[in-house]
């Protein structure tokens, strides 16, 4: 076993909690897979859940979904679905039978098994911002995505322990030709991080290349790769009522090899979905369940999750809106139906703000708390998202990670424990009515761990803050992100695996990579 000692040393930041003392840009919580202890918020009563379910089934039975992939149509016709050209209609009995095969939870094990994650149950994992074409930071403002910025976001993804998945490209590197972009991006993702990663379902070559690169980076045989989930894809429907060719193609390829597929309709109420939230949720579910039924027919028991991206538009401008009351309720409602179907669920941490300002944080916090209260298992775009997904910001990434850590602390039993020690009767008696708790033994034994300790928030009073330069939150986040990049060291990777990965990328580039239209 050889380690590439030059470039691949140890986990970025405190990702492995092994950095030398005093070297970390921030003190952060250790790596963990959070578990949400709360009962989900359920705005729908039992009759409401059944009403949405029945409408979803009516859509699938009486209206149908357009499958713009001949292979998928052929498979569903063989399964007994009603097919008219690209339109496929499914009976409830078929859909529910297929959903019965889907696992309620599953693990994904990346090349570093210590980074294994669980999708389902009460577990909740967070994914970096994925797919914006642009980036923004305090120094350079808004600009098109490039490869160096992509790598910077990969380093942030690895560094923060509260980010569990290296999802889609945090920013699209348009300075690399689309035919080979996936090869360069996945090489960096697999070497700058050791977390679970993702393949875009945008053509057979990209999906097959990414699966092969994940296999190589993990030193896995084909049988070992197929034996358990190692990576995943997320596909979106083309609302209303369509699934396109490449995403279905990629989803089917992963399903056949036992790799997870997250199916996430993108339904904006008032534009691509009914203006009412129950109608938008029913439409979204119909689109998602149709694809899941297909995948379960192809490979019964393959890991899948249902995603929700149901929000609303600004009816004055038509622009997408996120973190709204309607978005929050739609997420909670979808959570109820996901539990009804016994499927893991994905939602998102999103906003419509253009810069990391107050609007950006309250909308993102609304989105994240909608995820918490809905029982979401996988939170996409949990850190770094701006402008409705058109911008990724490193300052916003850092600020969002503060919120994610607060959520993780909120989940900890220490915040509500009621042991005799926690109830603190002796301390209350000791201090009495005229003292204070700063100096009592009960406090002294716990003061370093009693409360959440922030890394971006500044809790000093105005005068102290002003004397120290009156630095506002985005600037503090900017300094932190710069410090993280300055100290970053990539996680170790087996040297033989690394060399094989390099050879694979070089060969695939020589072969032309993936076909493009330009």
C-alpha cells in the first residue's frame, strides 16, 4: 500500500481531527452522521395524506408521464403499463408493488470507509452546493465558473465535517471542454475529498466513467463495487410530467449496478406545477414515483430516494422563490408522503438572494429547518447556494456551515437531558436567590462544552466589535474561507489507486471523453 506523500497527506482542515495543534482555521465539530430525534411536523391529517396519494395515483393512471427514452418505455410496456408513444400510464397496484421493493434506508461507502453515510430513518446528511454556473466572492464579485474555483469548493467540502457528501460540481468549470470536464472534475473530487461523490446522469459515457473512477479510487473489484452502494446520482424530471432521455439512461445504468438514484422533480408552483401546494406536491410525487417504479422493475431492491424541490414563483416577475412559507409546507407535506411510501427523502437548503446577506440567510435557514421538520434524510445545496442556484459563494458556504453545525448541536441529547446531574438541584441550592452561576462548581465542570461555540458569529457587544474593526459577517466568512484554503491538505489515497486513476483519465481523454453537441 503506497501513499502519495507529496500531494495526498491527510484530511483537509480538521476533517479527520488529526491536524497539528493550532493549525486549524476554525474549531469545528467532529465528523458524525447526525440523527434527528424530533417527530416530524405533519401539516396533513390522515385524510390529507390519502387525498394527495389518490391524486398522485390518478395522475399516473389517467394522465401518465412522458418517458422520452425508448428503452424505458419498452421496459414499462413489458411490465404491463399502458403505453401510447412516449406516454406511459401506471396502475396503482403496479406502482405500490414496485415501491414495496425499495429499501427504507441504505448506506453509501466511499473510498474512505470512515466516511460511510446512511440515507434513511432518522439520519440526516448534508450535501455541498451543486451545479451553479457562476461564483461570487467578496474580492472578485460574480463571474463564470472555472476549474480553480471548482477545486476551492472541493477543499471547503472536504474541510467541513458537517458536509457529508461531495455532490454535483459546486460551480461549473466552463474553462474545461464539456467532453472531458467530468474526467477532470471527478479526478479532483476523488482526490481532494474522501467523501461520497455523485455522477451527473448526462450521457452514458459520463455515468460509466464516473462509476469506473469511483471503483478505481476505492481499489474495488467489479463485484465489490456492485455489492454495495459506493456513489449515487440525482435525476430531475422535466416538469410537468416528463422524464428526459439522458437522466433516465443514467438512472437505469446505476440501478443495474446497485448504485443509488435520487429522483427529484423540480416543480415550481404557478409555473411548472399547479399554483396550490397540494396540487404541486401531487404532481411532483407522480413524476418521482414513476421513475422509481421503473428502477425497481429493472432491479428490485435497488437503493432509491424521493426528492422534493417544490417551491413557488414570484407571481409578479415569474422568478423562482425559495425558503418561503409555501416551500416549507411543501417540504413537510412531501415528507409525510415519503414516509407513507417508506422511501428516504431529499430536500434542499436554498434561497433566492443574490449575495450572502440577511435575505440569503433567513431563506436558507427556512429551507434547512423545513428539512429538519420534514424528516429529510439528504439535504442538497446545504452550503454555498445563491441566486436560485445560479451562484455558488465561498462566504455563503462558510456561513451556512455555521447553521448546519447549530442544527447538529440542536440534535444532541445534551440540550434536553434530564438526569439528576442535568437537573442541577444541588447547584440551584448552592447559588440560592442572591448568587450567580458563573463560578459554581457545576458550571466550572461544564463551561467548555455546555453551549454551542460559533466560528463565524461574533457575540461581543457593539463597542468591542467596533474596536476590533467592525467586521461584518460576510467579511469574517471570507477570512475563514481563505484561511481554510491556505492550510488545506488533501486526504490520503493509495498511491497505486491514484496512478491507475490518472491512467484511466488520460486514456479516456485520448479517446475523446463524452460526445457533445459542440
